[in-house]
C-alpha cells in the first residue's frame, strides 16, 4: 500500500492496519524459523509497509500534512 493511500485512512484504520502487519510479520518470522516460508522477501516488504504506516500514523498524531516540500 502506498503512503498516499495510507494518508487517506482514518487513525482507527491505520491502527488496525499496523496490528495486522505486526501479526503478519510475526507469522512470517515463525514460519521462516520452521523453514516453511514461500517468499522470504515478504518479511522485508511487510516491515517496510509497517514503518510507512507508523510514520503516517505519527504524522496524523502531530497534525502534520504528511507532504514534505523541498527548499
């Protein structure tokens, strides 16, 4: 999911999305340790998406627009 799509979500939706991503990362790491993961790159992608979601959530908490401008 793109950051722009996340910015259109509400705080409750973002919180739920981060909860789902954390659960997915846990499950992927558990399956990786058992040697049953199909796509190990998905762990990295899920972590990046979680970071994106947490960033947007923090922007909303601080009341920032989320769009950074140049100089």
